[in-house]
C-alpha cells in the first residue's frame, strides 16, 4: 500500500517540521524587510539542507535558520557547531558549483528565532557573517 501524496516520510515528527517551516518563513520575511532578495529555500543536498539562500547587495548569503520555543537564543545560535558549519560549507560549495557562481562573494548568516509562548510575534536575532567556510574550502570565503 502506498501512502497518500501529502504524507512524507521524515526522521522528524510533523510538528517539528511545521515549526521549522514556520521559522524559515519568518526568517525569509525578516530578510526581505531589510533588503535581501530570497533566491532559494530548503535546498536539498546530500549532507542535509540549506534553509535559505539570499542576495545581499552583490553577496550570496547562505542562511541557517534555528528556532526555539524558549527564550535562550544564545544556546540556539551555538547549536550551529563546527560539525554543522562543515556540512553547510560543503553544501554551499556544491550549490555554488552547480550554479557556476563559485567566483562570487558569499557568506554564512545565522538567524535565531524564539517563539515565546504568549507572544504574538517571534524574537529574531540575525548574525551576518556568522562563521567562515570550514574545511578544505576555506579559501573560497
């Protein structure tokens, strides 16, 4: 028996995927308001997914969106550890190579979003140029 077309298999429960998509939409809206142009979202890659790809002036921005229901944004930001940075770097290099824009300036931003229980809007913290490319592709950043 095949599952209905709207059912997807994932290692994450539906509510966590919903929470993540909600946060990514809020992050994209925030970036648009400050002048970024969103060019891609949820870019699948062999090592995972790039949440958002945006343009800031002439710079390509790889955006990692992290969210929490607590007030601890620092812990949320710190969850983008060295392992995650390496995976994002590898995914970004593959994406930029496929698009033939590896010669363009790019950087990694982090957007941390807190959704307090009784708040109508989230608390958003944007960290531009949050980390350098990690691994053997460091020379490209």
